[in-house]
C-alpha cells in the first residue's frame, strides 16, 4: 500500500484514517462473507485463504520490488522459526473464527476480539516485563471477572472467545519479536502453511469431498478469500504508519462491534444474561484502558522534544 509519491504531511492522518476505517470495516463485515461459504468446511476455507493469499502477496512484492528482501528473510533460520510459530497461531485463529461464524457463534467471536487488547496487556507484562498502570490493572481485572462469570454460567462457547483472543495475542507477541515487515511476514507465514494446505486440498479433491469446482460462485468466493485476507492487513500496515497509537487504539473496536451487532441483530444469536454481564465488564475495562492510553499518549506528545 505504498503511495507512488510521498504523501503531503497534512494528508497523512486523513489517508491513515481512511486506511484504518477500511481495514476495520472489512474485518467487521467478514462474517457476511464467510456465511456465503457455509456449505464449505472451515479447514477447506482456511486452505484456500492461505493459498490464494500467497499468490496475491507474491504478486504485490514483485510489483513493489520486494522479492529480494523476502528471499533474504527466507534464508534466516532464526526468523523462519519465529514465522513458523506465528503461522501456526494465525492458522488456528482463522480456523476457529471461520468455524464459529458458520456455526452461529459470531457473538462469541466478537467477544474474543474485544478481549484481545487486554490479553495483549497481560502478555506484555508476562513476557516483555512491561509494567501495568493502575488503569490497565483494573481493566484486566474486570475482563477476568467477566470471563469467570461466563465460564461458570455459559461455558459452551467460551472456548471460542478465549482461543481467538489468545491465539491473536500470542501472534502479535511473536510478530513484535520477529524483525520482519508486515508484507514479508504475512507472505512467509502463508508460504510455510501452503504445503500442508495444498496437500489437504488435493486429498479433498481425490476423495470427492472438495467444495471447489462445483459452483462458479463458490469458486469465485474461495479465490477472493485471498484478497479478503491480504487487503485489510496491508491497509492496517499503511494506517499504522500514518496514525497515532491512540487513534488506532480507538478504531480497533470498530470490527468486533460490527461483528457483535451482526450476531445479535442479523443472525439472531441469543444474548444471555451471563454473556451480557461479561460484555459489560469487558466494555468497562476497555473504556478505562482506552482513556488511560489516550491520556498517556497526549502526555508523551506534550513532553516529547521537537
């Protein structure tokens, strides 16, 4: 998503806002996309998502002259090991998310992504020795109480929320450690996953269980899943370079909010009392967390040297 010419500094926030909103809108409305593929198994959808993403990302890097950088990355064993871990985590995340959407658990999936920022805070404290502020401690504690209430009262779909939150949280942790750009990183992850996914697709086709090749509309959606995967990630990378951390922090709740609304109002999923209490506690924690993060960001900007 690199512009042909360097953007005017005054235009950077505007472009960044457009990229970020576009990214989160795509992520928010993805349940509608995957519902069109509910006749296809979740593993097959993930396999197509990975294979077609690799093709698209390779073309993007070819167009941007980044293949040499990618080749250098692929020849670095330590980085490849980290990428193998992140690839496994993102594959788990995608698989659980698609399964949950196509089995009427969109609300539980949205809860996972509401939890994710608070999981990131906890992982930063545990693995990166980051110190929690008082507001962060309160936010994480409220989220923990909410999850505990769901665990005791409505545990059936809780595994979906926790798997999505922690798989994406650990994925972000690994990508923070790995010295890899967003484009090359995603391309490497899809490359590492592709052999197993191609083998799975070949086995499905040979056994007569493949959903590909039976309906042109379904085939087009499976191929386009590579675009639906790669484009929002590239938009996010471009937005992150142009917007402040605080702005991105506020916008990140757009996607799970849309998913929550789709689950309740469009798909008619039940919103039980324990789930509502859990959401209320997590939303309160997120509000405290966000206000604290914005205040800290403004304070740092005021004292930063010109």
